[in-house]
C-alpha cells in the first residue's frame, strides 16, 4: 500500500497472487499467509485482517481470467479493474522513502492497492509484449500462470519441471501405444 509501485514488481505480484490458488492447496488461508505474501513482495511489517484476506482473494479471482482469455476479453477485464481501482498516478515520498509512483487512491486497502497496481502492470506488459505473452501453463495437471517477455522463445509451461513432466508423460504414452500396436 505505501511502497514503491514499479511495473515489473506489480506484474510479479499479479502472477504470484493468481498462483496462490491453483491445483495446489490454497496458499492464502489466513491473514498471516497474506502478511507473508506481502512481506515476500516488499511490504514488511504489514498487518491485515480476515476482511483484507477475503478482498485480496476476490481481486485474485478477477485477475485469473486475464491469463486465459482472448485478448479483447483480457483487455476488458484489465480496463474494468483499472476503472474500479486505479487513480491518476501521483508521486509520493512518504515515510522518507525515495520518490515513487502510486496508482491507487491514498489510503487504499491492500486489495485496492493490488488491484490497481496489478492491472496497470499487466496492461503495460500486454501493451509492450502482446497478450500472447500472458499465459497459463500447458501442462494438463497445472493451473499456474506466467508472463514471458522473451520475443523469440515462446513459452508454454510455467516451469521446466512442468515441461519435463509433460514430455515424459507424452513419451510414455507413445511407448505404450507402440507396444499395443
């Protein structure tokens, strides 16, 4: 809420927030989990409550479809988030921090701060790299999402582990088919 808002940081927060709930168990089960998430993303000494947790989870569910939608639909989702949460950017040097940009209203909740920053970060990323660079893992047993700024290296998997597991499963399936024929 009261920290530096940089596009790369906000893109990472958006991806990591969506990935807190996938086929893996829910990672945000308590206010302490959200405090840990925020601390891991540069927001130390944060205190949140159950209401904050529920609001952040609601933002997560609004962000999730961006990684699966067609470009026009994804743009619409991001535009709606920006309309609902972002304000005209302003500079701040509060708490003796260096000058930095805020895109959420003064006094915004953590959920409002995340919604505004994540939507702006993803919108800027899409404008610079295209919506095809905002994606979800192609592994059938994974729901994680990612962004990929590499121009000539299309990415289909969230991690090398998912890529390897998928290749091995495909190889084994082909071996079984060839033995049956």
